[in-house]
C-alpha cells in the first residue's frame, strides 16, 4: 500500500502520512490515479470494488485545509484527471475530521489589493469544481467555512459528519463570500437563513444544515467517508453517460425558468433514447435481470 500511495504524495511525506490516525488512513482497495504526479496538498485515490470512485482528500492540516492557491490548483488537476478516467463514475471530496476546509487562505489574501484581484482574475480557477460532469459528493467533517462551505456547495451532494459546522464568516473579515456563497447558500437554504449566516458570520451545525436542506444526510464522524464512498459507488454503478445527463438537467433548475428547465429535461430525456444504456436498462428490467451498462 505504501508503494501505491507514494505516487500521490510529496517525496518523503508517505511515511508520515501512513502513520496518521484513522481519518487519514489509506482507503481499502485504493490506488494511485494521478499518473504519478505528486500532490503537495491532496491525496488522490481510486476505490470501490470496480475502482469506480475517485477520492480527493484535502491535506493541509496545519492550516485546517485553508484553500491556498496551490491547493486549488492541485484540486483542479485532480478533478481533471478523474474526469478523464473512464473507470471513475463519481468523485468524493473530503478533508480531515477537524476541517473540511476553513476557507480561502486569509494569510494569502491579507495583502492583496483590488488591482491584483481583478487583473489576476482571483478565484477564477475555483469554478472548475462546478464544471465537472461527473457527480461529486462533499463529505464534510468539522469546519466548512467561507470558501470551504462554498467548495462543498459546488459539489452535487453534501454528506456531513455530526460535528460538522457550516458558515460564511467573511463579514467578520470585512469582506463577503466570493466563490458563490451568496448565490448557492441562498438557493439551498432560502433567503432568511442565508442572510442571517452571511450578515452575522454565525455557523450552523450539521443537524441545522440538514433541516435547512444544505446537506442530504448526517452520519457519525467515523462513518461519514465510508457512507459517501458507498453513495458514490452506487452512482458509479449506473450509466456514466446518463448520470452526466441527469446532473446537467438538475443543474438547469438553478440556471433557468421552469419552462426552460423542463424543456432542457425533455431534450436530455429524449437523448437517453440514443444511448445503448437506455436500451439495456429497460431490456434488463423486462428480462428481470440486472442491467449491464457500458457507458455508451
Ligand atoms: C489561513 C487559517 C485559516 C484560513 C485557519 N487557519 N483558518 N489560515 N486561512 N482560512 C490557520 C490558523 O491561522 C492557524 O495557523 C491554524 O490554521 C489553526 O487555526 P486555529 O485558529 O488556531 O484553530 P482553532 O482555534 O481550532 O479555530 C478554528 C477556526 C479558526 C474557527 C476554523 O481557525 C477560524 O476562524 N479560521 C478562519 C475561518 C474563516 O474566516 N474562513 C473564511 C476565510 S475567507 P497558525 O499558524 O496560526 O497556527 C474566505 C473567502 C472566500 O473563505 C472567498 C472566496 C473563496
């Protein structure tokens, strides 16, 4: 396992990481998928019986996984690799038990000025997460604050550990969310709670997040990652092609009117009839057997 993991870790870091406690343990059946490219801030692995789940673990523990530019660049690269891997049908992004991510890196932002932010198109790369066509599950333990909460909300499903805390505390730093927080949080939990969180900086618990519709399920801390992987594996067992269409159609609900959205849905529904997998799925039902999807 060590040899396998070494391919995704910084030289010299493998031994240290393998000695870390359970939340960072190597995943059973996991293996390297980054073509040997070493990541400084991430561990990227494939897992599941068919190696169909890509797991990206944010690993910057000394800064509670604060999302520095290097980490976000690596996250983009890891997502690109998994997006292009035909074996992978779903992706899980997770952090540590203490922090999913405590936000954008405040120390990196501290001395930036407007001109730098504007000219460098600061945060532009963050959109990568929301453009991936494969389903992504955020498995959130601990803090998901500021950009960390925004990162989770860019994913398609959020599972939370029971001690997770969600918040947009940017107002306490004299700024506002900049990676979709004012938009996605409002769509997820409604205006009143979004306004309250964004204007006060107060956090909500996993239970509150579940009640508000921000997360779909809450798990004991130790069971969270396994549950997220199980969900991802279930998604990956369906047609990857049709799953991408389903994701595209759900996402249209956030971009357009009901009439336009249902038109988009209808077009994509019709499009499934051009796939082998639609034929196989319905034939398998009629023949009372399990469908064997080929992603075609
Ligand atoms: C840089 C951070 C950080 C961050 C924590 N650290 N959050 N560094 N950026 N966002 C660092 C601390 O400086 C410290 O390093 C180490 O991580 C441990 O943090 P502590 O504060 O000592 O831990 P604790 O007392 O347990 O408190 C945890 C915490 C607190 C409540 C999460 O760290 C915190 O409030 N962090 C900031 C959360 C936040 O405001 N996030 C929004 C960021 S703005 P040292 O070296 O001192 O030990 C944002 C903008 C989004 O996200 C815009 C678009 C992306």
